[in-house]
C-alpha cells in the first residue's frame, strides 16, 4: 500500500407455475448454460431484481497468499492469482452473481474466464452483475501489490432461479497462486487443487496491520461529487494555478462488464469556467458557472464502451486565472441475456485516470477517437478545495442548453 496514491419481488403464483418445469428438467438444465426458466427481465417487471441492493463486505476477510508477513501484512511485490470455485446447494440453479471487491493495490476480476472489471484501491468498489452458469462457477482475480501491505477483499451474492440468494466472501477457502501465474488461471477448467489456501489478514472492516477501513460500494449511494477532483491539463503549474484562457479537451473511457451491452448514467459536473459534456459522441449539456454543478440523466448508452468527453473552457479572468473540471458519473449497465435484472454500477470521478489535451482536436468527443497519446489529467484537490470552495449540487435534472461556441455539435 502506498498512501500517496434483492431484494426479489416475487409472487407465489410464479413459483407454483414453474416448480414442475424446473423439477422435470433438473439434470438437463445443470449442463446447459442457456437454460432459462424465466423470460428475460426486460419483458417482465414483476420479478425485476434490484441489483446491488445492500451488497456489503460484512463477513469478508482481507486475504493474500501464504507469502504475506502475518505481523505486518507486507507481501512480495508482484501479481498473484486467487480462485474460488462454487456450486449451488442441492436442487438450486445459480442465475446471477453481484460482486464487489477492494484491493491493495490493484486487481482484475474474472468470472468463468471472462474479464469483468479492473480496479485499483481499497476504499471504493463498483458493483458487477454477471450471469452464472447453471452449475459450477469460478471467480478468479489477478491481484498485484506494488509494495507494503497487500490484501484482497471480496463480497458476492448469488441469486438462484428460485429467487433465493447466498453469499460468497473472501476467506481462507480461496486458492492462491505463487509468483508465477499460469496461463489460463482464470478459466473454469483450470485445476487449482495443488494451489495453497489463502491467508486471512483480518475481518472487514479492519485488517490487522494496515489502515484499511470502510469500502464504499457503487450503487449503494446516489451519485455524489464530494470525492471528485478538480482536474485540468498538465499545463497547471500547481493546484489552482494560472493556465491559458483557452478551450481544452478531456476524455475518460469506461468499459462495461462482459455481457453488458447498454447503460444509463447520472452525471454531476461543473467547470471553471464553462463546459460542454458528451457521452459516446452525443451532446449531453453545458454549464457556465462553476459555483453550481449541473445534473444530467443519460439513457440508451450503447456499450461495450462509454466514452465521457468534455470540452472545457478557461475564460478570460484576472490573474491568476485558475481552471478546473469537476465531475462525477454513476453508470448503470445491464446484461440483457440474464433471466433477472442483472445491473452493474460503477462510479467515475474526475481524477488522474482521465486524459487531458492542451488543445481541442476535431472529433475528440467521438468514441472512435484515439486518445492514447494524450497525457493524464492533473488533479487540484477535491470538491471544497481552494480557490473554488464547495460546489452547489442541484437535486433536479438540469436543462441541457446548447453546445458552447466552438464546441462540437455532437451526434
Ligand atoms: C439448452 O437450453 C436451451 C433453452 O432451454 C435450448 O434451446 C437448447 O436446445 C438447449 N441446448 C442443449 C444442447 O440441450
Ligand atoms: C434494473 O435495476 C436497475 C438498478 O437497480 C434499475 O434502475 C432498473 O430500473 C431495473 N430495470 C428493470 C427492468 O427492472
Ligand atoms: C497479472 O497482472 C499483472 C499486472 O497487471 C500482469 O503484468 C500479468 O501479465 C497478469 N498475469 C496474467 C497471467 O494475466
């Protein structure tokens, strides 16, 4: 660790109507990943599942490999693999998994061999919903530490086709690789029986050694701008410092979890001095006063990527003339193949994972634009930081307005 850095709505008649179907096909369905005793959730509201309801880490252990120093939590620098194989209780068929994790320092989550999400850090998590196979399923992580204490924390909730649920938590039953991670470690067919068991470092929220604490799970709270950072380009001499009075381009790309094809987003955003916001090339809205953020609700975002692009303008002003972009988006996506409402939620805040360019290239707001050569954005402090103070956030959705003069028209 480097410090710098279901509820399920169900009705009795439904179970009565489906029990005989499930029973008469039980051996068939366990081998058939396409078996689906329900119609897709989108055609049916009675059984819509509130994904990520109350997912939390209670009962989860911070774990690492048996290389971890049990007095200090320190482990060798590098990547290690973690696996948990799970099957249903007798007579039940898994439908979906909602899962969240925290890691010191970074990890990629795989479910049944599919790359679901990558995260860095031990204070926040997305909520990821994945459609499960009818019988055995495998969660795998490739987790890395860059030095100091190392730990992985996982919580998951399996929903069965009968609407019941069970928990999966990180604990000493997980298997861990050594320093060399074999190819295919994330695949269900991989044999991990010779891998050592994980070491527990303490129950959530605390680990015994490091200062771990509460982990915030996206979707358990509405979108908030509080922990977002004011950002600008690498022209900044220092946080809140003077930068040219000109327009600049900002981008952040979010890849939806495997199987998730469409999304919606809630956005809070403001800029000193003005901005226009685009999602996948579509104009969302503009704002012209940094003291008050705007709130936007964006539907029908087509995956697999969500490209957030901002045309930000630092207007003329007395010296020093600071500039900043402050934004927070909550992106909810769906797996339409799921029998249930399989929703993932990720929170995206302005930080150094955004790209910021010192001019405005034509077409920069389009999803196909290549920003790989753009520098990372530079942060200037979170909401409340000087010289801006705390931004006012409206509770109602804001008017979109029109693109700023000079900004792209959008799709
Ligand atoms: C699997 O189940 C689906 C839906 O019930 C069915 O259409 C398909 O034929 C089954 N596949 C096999 C190999 O049995
Ligand atoms: C699915 O769940 C999400 C998140 O809880 C919710 O916003 C959405 O309305 C649900 N969709 C359906 C079809 O029930
Ligand atoms: C595991 O993650 C590390 C760090 O991102 C990466 O370098 C390595 O290639 C990954 N290993 C495998 C087997 O995917």
